[in-house]
């Protein structure tokens, strides 16, 4: 069954399928679609999650093993398999074997880029899409952006008139991730419940130098330790509240995928320790802790 991302939540409410294929060339919608499956699966008892990245030399035996191994504390498991272009060579045999007898205690989520017609017509893709759900993510066209933005603005407790939405659509140039970050920035600037107009949109964008929180986010996503540390020190000098930085870091940790998943629980514990320091429950310097946590999340041990 093939559906659009906008119909995924409705489908998940009805039934959790054994497999989901999520592919396309719009990162935000892919990320949010995967997150929706994660949330529903967790509520259904799939408490263990494994993420595998298919690259050159990938050992498909690792995939088979992940399907048959559960921790002592989990009865059901979510396996995320990131396949890039979907051209997986001999791995198609493993996926076909899985499709013939899918285990009852595993939900498989296959995540990829925009699949070419040859991939969508392959035997493994056809078998899995019949067994589960294929979510095809497509870019939001410019003419449809204001309506898409209207839903986003409403979801965070803001209001906006049509000229404001059209202005924002032009500024983000169809980049949905940038759009979401701008909307979150305006929640910080104007507060929940505010009504946005053309002037407020322009003012928010022009004041973006004051809100480098999301540049901090991009530095983490790009594993750019030096850039992260420079932005962090700039935020400290500008007097940005540590609570905002901790909020952003925690959000980034909860959204990690791929190889970074193995550090997620460790980073969440460190974020909780920072929170205790901020509340005076533990000794320490929160800005030093922010530096150390950022270095760890970027995967490097640098001193600046």
C-alpha cells in the first residue's frame, strides 16, 4: 500500500503494519514520518530499537541477526534500515526472505532517498510494500507552501495571516527544515499565542543573528565541533539563557539516528546532569558542560 506522508498518522492509528518503507528527497518529512512510526511502535510495546546503515561492504548477516536478537528487557523490537538509493544488491535476498515470514515481534522500517523506478519495481520493494506501507515523500511545491506553513504555525500555538505566510514561504524557498526552525524561532521571539504579520516575519528573520540556537543545531548535525564551540561562546556572551540551549541540545539528542543512536541514552543522562547543575542540585559550570556534551555529540575530543 502506498500513501502520502499526510496519511501516515491516520494509517498508524488503525493498524501497525510489520514493515514501512519511507523514501523521498525531503529530509524533514522523512524524519517526521520515521518518528511517527517510532512513537506508535513504542506504545505498542516495541521498546527496543536498532538502526542499521547500508553502505559499501555492509554485512547483511548483521541485519538477519538484528531481527532475531532481543535484549533481556524487550519482547518486541523496531529495526530501522537506512538504504540510501535503495540499490542494495544481494541484500534483496535477505529482505525477500524476511517478507516471506516476517517475525511477529519485529517492525521493520526501511528509510531511503528518492527511489528510482527500477528500485520501486524491484522484487524486494514490491513484496514489502504489499506486506506493509510505502510512504513516498515529495517536496512541497511553492504554491502549496503557505497552506503547509499555516498548519505548522497553528500547531505551535501561533497565528498568521496570508501575507505573513506567503512572506515566510518566499524566505525559506521551499526548505521545510528551515521553515520549521524559523517558526520555532518566532515562538521564542513573540511567545505562544502571538499573531504573525508580514512585518513580524521580516523582523524575525532580520534578527536571526540574535538567535543562533539553530546554527548551533546545524553544527551538531554536521559534526562541526569548532563551529559549535564558537556559536556556543557567542550565545554565552550575548546572555542567552542556558535553559534555551539545554532545550535545543535535548531536542537534538532525541532526534539522532544512524550511528549516533548508540550515544543517545548517554547524552540524555549528561543533559539531565546539566539540568541538575542549572538547578543548583549538583556542582559544576553549565557552559563547560555544554562544551563537553557538544564535543561528544560531534564525535570528537577537541580542546579550544
